[in-house]
């Protein structure tokens, strides 16, 4: 590997430790931590449901999973910031496990599993004991940073610009992933929690994650805030979702069928929404007032366009654009 250096005004090369790290992390030769087990992953979970006549998809785009499983080269790979964030998250997880051990709550951590029916390869972060009941809790830990994530997870008593009360809630991808773990270990664990850690301040919040059996035998998904000192807007009770754990599993089964046929699935998201979609998303609180107002003022301006974040952060964004044009 060629060593990284910078040149001073005196034309003298100076070794840069940061540049050396970045070069190693982003090179294919040294990206061993990017190699994962075969199969589909809980972090790729998605679900679809109908809201009136509108089909809603949340979670990961099935086309991006198709690209990964078919080993299509990434046209838009994540940069050093993404990898550093992942490293920090792993270290914070280890730190929390050490703390839970010191508190006498720890039972196990990094428990791997494989679901043959869904070809699902996952790893449960931790199991701890509830000292008040002696029962077992599964834990999926996520870290976050910056205002948009904080507003969603912690909520807001009065949203800037609208004055709306917005209760804290999990991020969609994290919630769907945790649901899969909770279901996988439903006969072992008494409850499951999604545990958030704010990387900048150390603040933490918790959600109880689960599914409630309905009269038709399906299991409706829900989250529930656990009271804590860091909430901005707390909402008591279970928040039921318009989909079931069976809907979540069906998406995996449908994806498996497409993969076996070697057919590329339709993309689930759009990098630029049309007017009707923007209005709908804004009514659902999925578009900030700032971005909405900018779009209303000048909808034709490229920088004011609004769309799905999944497309913006996709490793195959340019590949998908090309495939959409040619398909």
C-alpha cells in the first residue's frame, strides 16, 4: 500500500496518520470488516402496506438487496464518515456490554442465528436480566447523532414552524430489524428493547418492541416508549402499526423468489417525489416544514427537490438510475 503524505510549503513530505487510516479503511484490500455472512440480513428488512389506495413501503429497498446479493459493484460506496460512524457504534456497544456486566445485568451478547425459511442471518446484540422481575430482555443497540435523528427519536413538544406535538419513535429500519429479533427469540425472551445512544451527549432512550396477536391470527407490530429522563415528547402506551410480522416475513419470501428467478425487482423508492407524494408525506410528518416551504417557493429548483432518503444514501444509486432508464 502506498503511504499517504502531504507536502509543506518547503516541499517536504509529511506523513499524515489520518490520511493513512482513511486510505486503509477505504481500500478493498483492507476492508475485511465489510465482509459478512451469506444470506439476507435483518438490517435489510422492509414491509409494505396500503394506506387507502396508496402503497407504502418502509425499510430497505429490495433492489439494493438484489444488487448486494448478486455482487454488483457499488457505484456510490459510503465514504470514510460512514465507516468511522460504524466503528464508533461498535465500540460504544462494547462499552455498554461492559457496563451491564458491572451492574450484574448481563446474560449474553453477540448471539448469532440463522432462519432457514427466510435465509436470514442475524446477530442479537445482547440479553440482560430485568432485576425487578428476574426476566430476560433482548437488546438491539443503535447510535445516532445530529438534529434530524434526534427530533424523530426523542420527539418534540412543539415542532419548530408547526407547533405540532411529535412523540419520539424509532427509526423505521431499526424498528423492523428489532421486530425480527423479537420474533426470532419470542420463546426465550420475556421482552425486547431497542436501545438508542446519542454519540455526542451520551443520552439514551429505550423502546419496547413487539407484536400483538389479532383475532385473525396475524401479529400486529408495535413500539412503546420506556419512561426516561431524556425524552422530549413522551407518549404512553403501545403505538400499533398498520402491518404485521407476517407482512414483514412476506417481503423476505417475495424477495427470495425474485432472487431465485434472477429477476431484478422494481425499485421501492424515488429520489424525487411528485407533487402529490410530497403533499402526502408532509401531511404524515415525513417532510420537515423547512424543506416543504423551500419546495413550495420554488419547486423546479433542483436543490429544493424532495425524495426518499434511501435513494440518496444508496450504494448503487447511479447503477439504479441506469437500470431504470434501460429496463
